């Protein structure tokens, strides 16, 4: 079986260190901790969600680099709450570049994002 690479984006939370304390029990965070180097973890956006596009770009870049390193990697994305928007956007970016995504996991995903349309 091919090896996996999983990019994860957590949900919305407060700025600063309080976020880490609140989200350390989230499923997305725990997946990242379990997979270690096979995963790329992004904290979620702050209250208004303006970071979603930046998070999507970071996830896209990490998965694209993994694919370029070894195209047999199974690429997966996961997002919790508003982090699901970033995961979907990154998936669209990968699709645009003909990079196959094996799985997209969304946990309690909310409205897409504050950018026009669903395509980046």
C-alpha cells in the first residue's frame, strides 16, 4: 500500500496561546500528532476567518511538494469547522493542477468561505 500524506486544518478559535489549549483535544489536532511527519497541521482561522485562503495555500503547497517528491503518496485533507473550508479550497487547487486527492475528511464543516464562489 502506498504511503499517505495528510494535511489538516483545525477550526476557528481565539488568537494567541489560548487557541492551543482549547484545540489540543480536537480530532484534527490528534490526527496530526498521531501521524507525525506524514501530516501537516494548520491551526484554524481566527474569529472572522480571514486566514482561510492563506491556510488553504499552505496546505496546497505542502501536499503539492509531497506529490512532487513521490507521486505514489496518497494525498488526503481533513478540516474541522471553518478549517473544512480551507481543506476544500486546497483540494480545488490540487484538482486544478491535476494532482489526485485520495480523500477529503470534513468534521462539522461550516459555510464555505468569504471568497466569491467555491473555486480559487
